[in-house]
C-alpha cells in the first residue's frame, strides 16, 4: 500500500454533475488514500463491472509496488543481496526502466533513492545537527551511478540504498487501470480515475479539473485554477506545501535534491499535465526539485507536457501552453498568506470510530447569529452521488435552521456548496467575514457550529460562542467527540 497524506486528497479533483449514465464510485484507503472512479457508460451493470475490475487491478499492482508491505514484490526483491541478478515481473521492470530514464533526463534531479537522503537528515537530527558537507558529498557520490542495471530480462541492484517507487508507481497504476477499462468503453463513453489527487481520464468528452490553492488549504477556499480538459489527460501535483520533516526544532521540506543532498523548497506546489499518469507523476516530483526557471524550461522542452508552479514566495508560474490564462503578464502573487488571511479559521479532524461497519459522516460547519439564524455555511458534506443528496435531515440543527434561511434567502445551499463526504483525516475551513450573500458580517456575537451525523453511527455537534469584531483570538482548542475528536478555531479580524 502506498501512504499518501489525506491532506492531499483535494489537490486535483474531477468535478462534474452526474447525469443518468454517469456513475461515481468512491473507496477509502485505496493505496492509502481516497479513490474516485467516474464512469460515463449507458449501463449501471457495466459501470459496476468497471468498478470491480479497477479495484482488482489496483490490488494486483499494489502487491508489486508497495513499499509498506513486507510481502510485496518490491520489498522481497530489496531483501536480496546487492549485485544479484533477479527475475522480476514485467510491471516492476517497466517502472524501474522508466525511473532510470527520467533520472538520466533530469541529470539526477529525479532519483528513486532520494529517501536515503531523508534518512541521513533524520539520523543526524538525532544528534541535533544537520549533515556535514562530507556526509552530504558522500551521499551525492553514492547516487552518481544508476541504481540498477538491466540484462536479458533480469535486474541487478547496484546499491544498498533503499529504493522507493512511490513517485511514479501510482501513476503507472492509474495508466494500467485505464488500459483494463478501455476494452469496456464504446464511442462516446468516458472514464476517469482519481487517487489522492492524481488523475487520469480516457474516452470522449470533457473533464473539469480544479487545482487547490496551496496557500489556502481550507475546504471552502477558492481554487487556484480550474479548466476544462478535452480528450484524454493525466494530471499530478507534488510540492512541499503540506509535508515537511521535523528535524530538531525546525521543519525542512520533505523533498531533497539528489545532486546536493539538500532539502529544496523552490515549489510549494507543482502540477503537471501529461498524456499518461506515470509521466505526470514523475515530472511533478522532478520539477519540484529544480529551481523554477529551470523547471519551466525543462517542461517546455517536453512535447505534450505542461506545468503550473507556485514558488516559495507564492508566485504562480506557467509553462508556455498551460491551459489557463494568467491575469498578469508574467506571474501572479497570491494575496495574503493563509496564516494572516482575515476571517475565522477552523481546523477539525474526522476519525473512524472502532467497529467493523463504517460510513463516512455527513458534516456541516456554519455560523449562526445571536438569533440562531445560519448566516454562513462554510462546509457541507453530503452523499452527492446518485441518487442525489440523502440523509441531510440527520444534520438536524443545520437542516432545521437552513429551512428557515431558505424561506428568506431563497437559495439552495445543498445545490450551491455541498460536496462529497470525506473519510478520516484532518481538514480546514475558513469564514471570510461575509454572509451567504457575500455581504460583510456585522460585528457581534455568533455561534460556530460543527455538526456530524453518520449512518449506523452517532450524531454529534460542537458549538462555540465567538465574537466577530476587532479582537484577535489565537488558535483555541474545542472539546471534541467521537466523530470529531479534535477541533480548533482562530479569529483574524478584518480591521485590527
């Protein structure tokens, strides 16, 4: 199994309204994250067949590539002595060959042994120090030659450094699933697979793609870009914006440059469009290592590939033919850093309670004024796939108050802002200081509400009185419960 942080789930996602011949399937903890399949075929039975065969293929390939399973083919191979020729599966050989090709093309910026550098930094951190120049140079020298050699369909490992294929094997799995599914598609059909934010589509029609703003990770934040892709496409995102290593008392980016054995932070987010997912996956990691101008030049030299980079200062850079326009001639500076963005910031965690049967909770996060009127709903997660929103009445307080709001405001929030339910993980929401109509909230007392209801589970609500005005409130923990075990909020006033 691959281990992918749940916080990356929304990096890229497919967004579409489902019609009668569109079928969405979601499964948690697939390759360590959320799997979404969108199947546009005429027959529900065929859609179920495609779902079943997709899961079977993912399971088969996970048993080959996983670095977390002791019994995977990769793990068993790495237990063999260095220098021994091994007969490996065609899938493992194919990914190793692609990895070596990208290593050469990137002049060493991409390397499946990069995890060894992180292990070096962690080891030295135990002694409260960074790796010396001598240790880093020794590491760089050890990575100068290929990790493996190929001869007569056998593979020889040339290094005792740990090999990790997570930076491109997930893309390979997406491509293989699409290959399996393609035999079921007729002209006009369409299929997409999204694993933890990495996306591959095949078939006819258009796909709406949304890329999260890495500086505004709240669930209800405006995305960085959205565009419609026609035809077959793959998209992957990498970067440092939500992952880091804690070394002694400081955090360093989790990405390292194999050419210097130093952490890199050129890109907090790097998204790549390519014709296939393994290319998008590997190149997103690679350009996160390059300085931005080199990354753009490198991608511009690769036919069929485009990239969008948010650098460490928050500037947005696009390759020559990235499909969305940029409002400024060169690059756009993302406004206000997330930590200083005015409004009410909310952090919460969903956890899977013990028990064999589990369905993801329906959840709402909203503000009520002193009269109990719901002035702003920031997060609303329901069952949005066919046959449409269900069980939202189980969010009893939100539903009761929203019925009153609908009479006055004559708008349907379920239609406007609701999203699919989410599995266990850590999430953020943000109230920007406006009401549902976009008008500034008057200063005064409000109640912050987090409500969760789970089929075959429990109902829980967290309520917290807050004052919205000119006073800052530092991050404050709220009392959790079995559905939302951790929650906190922070107030950054618009005028201080």
